[in-house]
C-alpha cells in the first residue's frame, strides 16, 4: 500500500491524438521497457549521469493514437511533442526525432531512475546524446502532440 499522503503522479496527453488520456507511471509499465544511460554536463551542477528505464516516448504516445493530417510520411514532419514538468520546465521535441523513418531516437519516458520507481514523481524523459541535461525533463505532467500550421 502507498504511504499516507502519497499519490500517483499523472501525465495528461492531449492534442493531435484520437484518445486524449491520463496515465500514471504504472499504466506505462506494460509497454516494452528500454534501459539506457544518460550522461551530460549541467552548467550549474557539473557532470551527471542516470540509468533510466521505461518505454520509448513514441510507444507511449501510440497508446493515445496520434492522428497526423495525411498518410504520407512527410506529413508527420510538421508535428512536435511538447512536454511540461510539474515545476513548469518545458521542452519541445520534433516528431521527426523519434519517428522510426527519420531520427529514430531512443528517447525514453523513464519510469525508473537509478533503480527507483518514479510512481510519485512522474516520468523522467531521457534524451541520450545531449551534452546539456535540460531536455531530460523530470516530473513530466503533460505531453501535447501538435502541428506547425505553416504560419
Ligand atoms: N522538471 C525539470 N526537469 C529538469 C530541469 C528542471 O529545471 N526541471 N532541469 C534540467 C537540467 S538543466 C538538467 S542539467 C538536469 C539535471 O538533473 P539531475 O541533476 O537530476 O541530473 O535536469 C533537467 N531536467
Ligand atoms: Mo542543467
């Protein structure tokens, strides 16, 4: 049983998806899990590294059924994935970075960090390869898939 006063963190998924939804960290545990190390140098705290485990971001988003305007793979390139953390930190990825036909990046929505489950804190995005850690957004509370309108 969870400790008194604790609550599972929730992540809402919105935007260009057929099934907007709210997940808890355990909800995402049934997806194929990937384990990877992120190593970066924070400008304020120096070298950092974490071992992350969780589903690919694109596999998680597939649960909400992305709806792209068009079947052609080029149509997907105008989409972006915006992430919001509980402390207000935000970062945006392009869909092309995570699409298997383009960047195919191993970008993971971490559910376990350094062996500790993130059920109460919420998922921690892992973006391996970045020099700075700022896209490794922790405590993700909202994810939005949206399209560039061309304006
Ligand atoms: N929610 C949230 N995630 C965040 C940040 C933040 O301010 N808020 N800072 C980022 C930055 S700049 C870095 S370097 C890493 C640092 O996290 P760590 O000290 O746990 O490695 O977290 C990233 N993720
Ligand atoms: Mo940082």
